C-alpha cells in the first residue's frame, strides 16, 4: 500500500466528474434481498486464503525475497493467480502497460552528530553529482503543505526539514523547491520508518527523502544546539521504462451491464515479500473468485483485478480506468461498484471499513453516490455477527482512487499500516497500543510469520459475503435489482469483454 494520497495523473483531470452523473441512479431504500445459494462468508475462510499466502511467500523466497514490479517474483505471482483462476474455470487476461521504474543509485545524508537511515521518496529527482551541502530551514507551519507556509522564507541553497502530515509528499517537495530548497528531509509524525512516493515523475520536485520520527527529533535537537548546522545531501536516481501487467478475470454468468469489481494490488515493495501488503488482499479476492465459481448462475458479473505497479503510484488501476475511459467508455459505465482490499491481515490489526459516510473522518476526496451503500454491506455484516469494527479514512490512498475519480461507488476493508493503535482499539481488537498496526509495513519482515490469521479470517469472510451480495443485487447502490426474469446469464465460454 502507498503511504499517501496520490496526486491524480494528468488524465484524471479530464476524468473527474464527467461520468459521475451518468453512472448512478439514486440509492434505493429497499431492504437487502435474501441471497440464495452457498454462503461465501462460510466458504472464503482465513485457512483457505492462507494457502495462497504460503504460495506467495514461496514465490518471494525463490525470487530474491520480493514480488516487486518488474521482478521474477512479480511474474511468478501473476502466473500463480492465473493458474488458480484457470483451474476454477475462469478465462484470464493480462493487461500490459508501461511504467517509469524508479531506482536509487546512491544515497547519503549526513547530519553532524546524528546517525540516519534515510529512505528515498519514489520519483524523487537527483541532486548534482557531488551532492549538496546546506544549512537547515523549515516552513512556518511544520508540514509545509501550502505555498504560504514558505512565505517570506528564502530557502535558496538550503535543506528543508518538513514534518509528515496534512498533504501529499509531492506537495511538500514542490513547495520547498519553489522556496529555493536544494533538498527535502521529511520526518515521520508517528513511530516507524517513512516509506513514501511522490506519485510520479516531475522535474520540479526537490530531491526528497524520509526519516523516522525519532531521527527527525534528533535532527531538530542537533539544529537547536547549533543553528549553523550544515547537512550534506547526495541522492542519485534513475528512471527506466518497463512493462508490467494487471491480471483480470470475471465470472461467466451475470449481467455485463452491471458489473461488480473487486481489486487488490499484487506487487510488493522491493524490500520484502509483501505478504500482508498486499499478498493478503490478493489472496482473499483469489479465494473469493474460486468459491464464487462453485455456485450457480449470478445476476451480476463479478470482475476481479490484481493490480500491478501500485507501489509505484497506483499505476495499474489508473491505467485500467484511463484505458476504459478513452477507448471503451460504455464499459466504464457498466461498472456498478468497486471494492478494494489492501492489507487485510495486519498483525496489530483493527477491522477497518472505508468511511464513505464520513461518520468519523471527513474525506479529502469526493465520495461517489452509492459508496455509503457499499460501506453498509460490510458494516451491516459485521454488526450482524457482533464483530467490532472502526472507520478507516476514505482517503483515496489505494487503488480505488481512479474509480472514485470517475464517480464509481467504492468502499473496502483495511486492517492498518503505519497508523498507531490506540487504547480504545486495544479494547476492541486486542493487540498493543502505541505501536503501528503493521510494524513490518514496507520492510523485509512483512512475511508469512507476521500476518494475523484472526484478522485474515474475519476480513476474508466479509469479502466473500460482499461479493455474493453484490453479485445478487446492487439495488441499494444504484437501483439495479440484478438478474431475474428476462435477465438470463450469459452462456459459458465468454471471457472478458475487452
């Protein structure tokens, strides 16, 4: 999962709002229908999903320790998903696309008296070959989210020190660069490493790295002791065009003009196997697809997507939406809802549901009509089994961002990444207060030994339930009851319509 709200790609400006009104009817108020057939909440179990996680771990172990985009581990992960789907009777499609892969050639940040392990922000620009040396400077508001935060501050030739929070890393880097900073150090606002992305290449970024909250505190202390403190900063990066792919599959039966989509990103970061982030989401929707295939005909098609290059900036899901928007807009209008699953097995978990109704968190993005109904599928299910849950910000931090940009209703589940667990959450879910929900987030320790089976089982069953309910009816989401008389399922043998 990515660390911030991505600045939308350039095409998103054209996409935003253009389809929202056409895509949706007002939500219906009828009671949820009774769903016949197999109960997927009893079939999509944590134990079955765990089998897929073990396969992803084995793939990483055999391929350099990760499943990152452009690696043999990612290729093998895609092949595994395809083989499971094909055995279950699905036709699969690889949707190829090109990305600019970011690499770090050299990184040194030296602050006298402070030991640092800085992490480069993906898509950061480079310093001059010999690096830069400069005094520290900070904005008037420590987060540096607004250009006015740098008003009256001449940062020319200096190294900006900025706190995480309030806005994208890209905004912080651009604002500091506009003020004249030669480079930017962003320190975390909670315990743990700061792994981030600037969202995409931009020559206007300043060279940017992230450090931990503790390291940031040490820098501030050293600076307070010596206001003339000078920092050496050398970051050399490169971009290389590479090809990667999404994996797509859909049920053979159901209306193809009222398609329900479930998605999870398949790639890990370079640092590790990514078994929670996001082997967990990928495995959960894979088992949901397997179990859904064993039932009878569906009213609505269910399409599954395993996204590539999410860790580089949600690139796979954005490519999918942009491709439909420009080449097959009628198919884009056929998508009734999108459900996103990015990290559903965090070891210090909460049971989080994207807060579409903004009952806890004000959304920094536009929440499409119908999203509240999608959220309610999860919350009603949890309430019905007396499972505590909490709201998770509807922030666009994951692959649902491109979908909501074009007005498609969305929600999803999330057990937590770099958020810190509270005492109240400990009372609800157990675990440890004051540490990250996933202390192994974006590290080599994100492996099979650090996934919560309890969280995985709770979330996997909820995913199966939601898929089954929406495959039967999306009436509460967009007013479409589903199949029934006059809506015979499509015959076997038809694959993806694209």
